[in-house]
């Protein structure tokens, strides 16, 4: 059994080092200004898309499309 205990201890030590490296990479990404700029750009684009889809003009277009589909199905 001493072999198993040593293997388990080595696995724990190795996984701790991997977790530390992953945490370090995550911290580097979180503090990178380029990543911040990309996230801000994606958020702004998402806001524009949401506003376009929920605008009154878009809602009217959806109603017209629904009416057309309804008429087409009745025939």
C-alpha cells in the first residue's frame, strides 16, 4: 500500500500545480486590456442587436410576417 499512498500524494501535488497554473492564466486574461476591449465590443454589439430586434419597427415587421404566414396556411 505504500506505493498507492505515494501515487496519491504525487497526484494531489501535480493537480495543485495545474490549478495554480490555470488560476494564473485566468488572472492574466482578466487583467489584459485587449480582452477587456473585446468584451466591451461584444457587449455593445449585443446591445445594438437587442435594440434592433425589440424596436417598434421590428415588432410591426414580425406582425406582418405572422399575418402573411397565417394567410398562406389558410389557402
